[in-house]
C-alpha cells in the first residue's frame, strides 16, 4: 500500500512538471529604453499548448522577473514533389481511340497532405488481354475438276486442304462442257465438276482487355510546420520573491487565456480522481483479505501490544 501511494504521488508530481520540461532554443536578456527584459524563445509543434511555457516569478542576476507577454509566430512549410500514379481500366477492345475515351486527360491528387493535378502520360499506356476463350469459324473452298468424260463422283476428291486446314466435300455441281451429235440429237460429251468444301477453324480470342496508364505531375503541401513562441518577462532590480508571489503567475496566466487554453487543472483533477479510485479499491481488497483470514481461523485474530505481558504470569 505504501509503495502504491508513493507511485501515485510520483505520477502527480511528474504531471505537474510535464509542461515545464520544454527547453528554450534561446534566452536573451536586454535593457530596452530603461525596461529590463528577459525573452525566452521556444519552438513547439502546432498542436502544443503554450501555457506551460509561462514560469512563476524568478530571480536572476539581481532582478525579479515576472511574466509580461507571449508572442506567437507560425513557421510555414512549403514542399513540392514529383508524383506518378497508375490507373487501370477495363475495355472490350484494344482500339486505342476507344481506350482514350475511358481515360481522363487529367486527375486531381489529394492524399490529405499533398495536393496537385496529374496529367495523362500517353507513352505509358499499356493494353493486355484479360483472358482468352476458344472460338471457331467456318472455312470454305471451291474446286473445279474437269473436263472429264462423264459426271462420275470418282473424279471428285472427298477432301481438300486450305491454309493448313483439311476441308470436307460439302457439295458438287456438274456442268456440261462439250457435246457430240448422236443421230439427230446432241449428247453431252464432256463434263466439269465444281466441288464445294467446308471445315472449322479454331483459334484463341481475347474475352476483354485491361489497360494501365500513368498520370504524372507536381504535388505540393502548404501548412504550419511548427510554432515559435517568445515569452517575455519584465525585470525589477532588487526585487525579491515573497511567498505570495505565486498568485501573480495565476493572474497573469488568466490574462493570457486568450492565447492559451488551460488544460492543466483538468489533467490534475483527472489524476487525483484516479488516485482516489485506486486507493478505494486497495482498501476494499485489504478488508476482504482480513475478513477471509478471520473466517479461516474461526475467530478474530488477537491484536498484540508491543508491551503485552505473558498470560501465565
């Protein structure tokens, strides 16, 4: 229990001093038109609370310094980068004119920090098939055979080859190419066959296309990188600290409330409440342990005084 109390007190002490740990980047002492001044300069993050920079009255080299004013100056940040972003679009064709219809000429870039406009780099456009499927097409061929002496199918081959594909006979048209006089009538003397062949050709066809393209350009950011605070104290020659001087700081901080939001009282109040809760829990647990010991022994343990006399005497 004692160790726990010491830890809680240490946490409270560290919390009180946490805001006073900032180290000034420079300290200047000057006498301007008869006014003794001490100026401390700090560089903090934009979200830091400057209230903890204000010190209580202090003595230095024969002067008593008290807080007078705090000046805030934002340090702006400007940075520019070259950015390349890749986009992907799906198209039903690899026709460049149709692909360009789906690509914006420029896009806005904003990642929460950097902003800018990126333009399409036409040399970066790359199109590939997203998948393939097997398709077929009909191949036909016509072959003239003759002249032959008769219209006999034995003269007509059953297959033929075109572009490496074997085609099967699908039809024949017989034509008379010559006649002879037989008696008083003309009779066919020669023929030619016009044979038609057909077959299937199989090939791989793309089911769709994927196009990737790059957008390039400069992006920049503008904002507050840090904040410089100059805390000025006025010095009184020969002044001495008195016990009540701590109230001076409180009143000065109140006047500077427009420049700093007070959060320390809330932090201390929260820590104090936490300490009370922990102490209450430890006290309840301690009482339960004592009660458990009494239940095990069947009677309350006797309390012994340091000067207790022996019962036998």
